[in-house]
């Protein structure tokens, strides 16, 4: 068995994954990064191949037979030998690529990943960190109500975690303009206190469980906020400023759960990302709907 793990970088952010993995990196082929040792969490990995195996193949049919002998469902991530890889994939059972409906659970059937690394060498992993092909979930989108596509980040977060605000829970949406996250939260039945210097979309402000306040996302004193179930932030700011705000809420506030987007400028602030990741009990990951961003989550009272 190979003594390495395969990590798939988000498109365009290969260097961020390489930097995060550091000296463990063995080689890079497109978005695939092989790194020595067993699997470990990497925030900049879109998907992690947890149990990679190498198979020397004698033919296209041999490759398909051996993959099917491991399990039924496979997804090809091609990096080379594209035509030969496609012919192998054509002999494997079809895997549905239908868009995911928000509110339904993530798939539970095992989905392996494989690639034709050399002309006669398949690298495959029956287990991956994500149940979605290449770790990328595509939704049946709502192109009418939300003002931007930012709402997809929350949809993906809740689908990934299997947890979301319950009806009646109080959510703070800090820096909420134009209102996509507020729209998601209110649609779940949560009570939303939405804050931004700019106005959110009128049809979202008019939702009965939305209370919009004009002001700075950083101006609300956590000591005055009282008990809050969820803190949300997709605000555009430097990650270190967001970290200071989160730390203030953790120290002084009565909020149990956090979902925040770290938005990076020209360069990635790996030090601040690591500081977020070091907060006990939290998770840091790259969503398929993140750009030059990471999503940080802390769930302190959710199973």
C-alpha cells in the first residue's frame, strides 16, 4: 500500500494546498497533490483520497474490472492520458450527477476517486473525505429570491455538516448586505438579526422573522447581545479583524455556534487561518462555493 495520501486542491488554489501541506508534498499533477504519510485534515483540500492504492493494469478492460472488484461507484479525476482514462470510465457503472436538492441529506453510498497516473498505472481510493464527486456539490439553485450566489455557501455548509439552525433559534448575520445569508436563515424558520451599513434587499428585509439594523458588523457589543444561538459572518474584511471579533464574542458573548467566511486578499493569510483552526472544537475548510476564502465553523451545542 502506498505510504502517501492524495489531496485534491480547489481549482485555482493549488498553491495554497501545497503551502499548507509543506514538506510532506511528494509531487503535484494538476489539482492532485500526493503527500507522504496518512491522511490529515487540510483546509485547502476540496477532497482527500483516504486509502489510495496503486494498480498496474494490462488493459482498459483490466482497469475497469479491478475497480469494479473493489466497489461499484467511482469518479474519475483525469490529469493525464485523458482518452484512455475516459475509455476506462466508460466501462464503469454510471454515477448520477444530478444537482443536489438543499434540505436533503448528503449521499451515503461510497464514492471512490481514481485517476490514470501513468499509461498503465491507476491510483484509486475507495474512501474519500467527501461524498460528492471531487468534493464539489452542485445544487438545484434558486435564481429568483436570493440577491447573489453567496447563499450557496450556507447551503453547502449545512449540507456538509448535517446541521442547521432550527426554527425559532436566534441568528446574527453580521455584514449581511445584500442579504443572501439572511434569506437562507429566515427561510429555515430562524429569527434573524441582520446588521450592515448598507441596506439589504427589500424583499428580504420584509420577511417576518428578519430584524434588520443599519450599523457596523463590528460595532455590536457581545455583552449587550444576550443569548444568541448562531453567529454568521460573510463580511468582506481582513481575516485578522474577523478573528479579533470572533475572539471577543467567544470571551464575552453568549453565542454557541459560529459560521464565518475568511476572505483573503492577494495573498493567503495562513497564520490567521491557523489561528482560527486552533480554536478548540472548530473546523476550517474550503467549500466548493468558496473563492479565495475558507469557511470556519464552531458548533458547541449541536450533535
